[in-house]
């Protein structure tokens, strides 16, 4: 291969993906100077400049972008094959990259990751918490925990549970406006809406004796797409709002000064799924963690 060292190619791919020598060196676990020398050797072997260096940034040249697009797939395949071979022998080891919404990361994923790490100490985790729907294949993730409708795709999907929602309010608000005890009582209250559920129209509540429809008299005074924001807004007395019940027995909400309203009633939430890229060999460590995550979610009462 014209004297080209595949380790140098892998270092170049890491620089291209991480956008710099320092972050690439940290990811590879080597000094920055090692990465710099690897890239210099590769450029000499190819007789072309791949990276444009300035004092503040690193960017790919036109030749560098073209080379990156051609080699990133094979480099990833070699890394995956090597990892898979290692993974099958003895104790699971290596890194699992997983992404999740922030609220699910706080409510479930953090404790599950810690428990799994104690069982398999050679496994490392790279966790990205974001409301963005991540492209697992393009961004190199092994798993995603999602609480949103799943489009038809090549993803491998396994249901975890459901993000059922309960009604919450601040004690101060309930003192001012009264505590509802029936679905009909709710129509005279102010509401705070989570965009995923809306609280903009008829709402079906599930109670001890079945379902009951709630027709809201007006749109909510506040609508947001972040559950942590809604926790704060409801705690500040904005009104009654739907919040997920997957924080265990509502511990997180109670600690934030919230009270459960009509605790025998809930709203069915979006199903929770753990998804993985399809069409590739499943690493043993990833399979073990996925099964562990599903089992822990069920044990913690998701969807009940």
C-alpha cells in the first residue's frame, strides 16, 4: 500500500471526526505529538496535504475530505471487527456508545450504566444526552433510548416500557386554587403543557375503573419541550401539568416541591424503545447491556 501505515489512516480519521489533534489524541489515548506525526507520515506517503492547520483550528482540504469519505467506512469496519473478536473472548470489554434524552438519562440510564459497569468493569461508556434524534450509523452510536414515535427504518428495535404521565402541581398552587379530586374538577384549572403530549385538546385519563375523557377549556398557559423546565414551571405555581412517572415513585418531582394530583389517574405515554443500527454484527457487550437495560426498566416499573 505504498508504505501507508493503517494506524496513520485511523489517526487521520479520528482527527477528521473530532476536529482537532488534541481531542483525537485524547480519544486514541496517545500524546498529541503522536497523532501529529502519524498525519505527517500519511501526507508524505500520499504526497498530498489532507489537513489545513491554523493556530486555532484544523480543517480538511478538498483532498482530505475526499480521502476521509473513502476511508472512514473501511476503518470503522476494521475497528468493529477487532472489537468484536476481542469481545467474544473472556470478559466483555470495550466502549459502548449510547444516546438518550436528558430526562431518561437522569431517570433511568445513569443508574443502569453504573450497575452494569460494576458487573463488567472492563466495559466503558460514552453517553450523549440530547433531545436531538441522533443518526446512530453516521455518528457511530451502538444504542439509543427513545421515547418518541419510531419511523420505519433499518433500526433494530426492542420495547423497554412506556413513559406514562401523571398530574402534578405545586402545593402553593393547590392551596390557591384547590385540589381536584375528579376529572371534571380539572376543567377549572390552569395547565402547563409538555409539547409531546400537548394538553391542547381532549385528554384521556386512565383511572381505577377505566378511561375518562377530559375536554380542556383553553390552551395551556405555558408549553415547552423540556421536562426539566416544566418541573420548574409547575413547581413555581404555573398550574397543573403532566410529568413522567418513570422517576420511580415520583421521588424526583416530590423533591422538587411538587405534589401528585389525583394519584390514581395517569395518561398513557409514548412507548420507550432501545434501538440499535441494523445490518451489522451485534457486539456481545452491547447485547448484554441492552438486555440488562430492558430488565432494569421493567424492575423499576416503567409502563405500570
